[in-house]
C-alpha cells in the first residue's frame, strides 16, 4: 500500500479496526515494526491534512534504511505545511528551516543548517563530532 511515496509492507490488521485505524503506538502482537508504525502514523496525518504538524522524534531508534524511508515520508508530508519537528538526530534537524538549538531551557542558536555550520557554534561542533568526515557539510539530501 503506497504511503507518502513509501511502502508499508505489512499493515497490521488486529481487532475490529485494522489497517490505518490501528493505534500506531502499540506493537500489535509484534506484526508492525517501529518504522511501519511511524509510516502508518504519517499516513494518518496526511489523511487528516492538518494546517500545523508536530513530529516528536520521528526518526529516533530506527535503522539507517528505515530512517531514510521515514525521513522521505516526513519531507513529503511537511512540504508546504507549518511543521514543528523535535529531533535529537542532527540529520533530521538539518532538514528544518529554521533550526532552533535549545540549551538550558532557552534558544541558544537559530538559523538554517548552513548558517549554523558557518557560525561554528554548538550546532556546528555537534554536527562535526557526530557525523563522519565524508564531505557532509551541506544540508542532507531530502530537504
């Protein structure tokens, strides 16, 4: 079943609801993985078509291939829509515009990925410390 350009290979069908009515927060007897649950939740958000979208750690605790699928779905869902994305993964945060870096309960830095890297502050230091040096100084693909 196509979902935001990605594919959910096994849509859970438990109980009386089944399919997209399934609560994405439950594992459904082990049949749906974390990535599938997130894709289902994103598809449900797409059907609701909200003016404002809040995503909290949408790509956390996923393997790289699943993270790429979820990130692509997030990029398509957030295009042209006001979205607030809470993320600790810098590859997820780097796609946002603007990025707000919080420290001690306050905004410590604000700007685009490129601006924050050029300022050489906390964001830039964390970006360089977290990611391998393979030329990924620019905004990651999928922006």
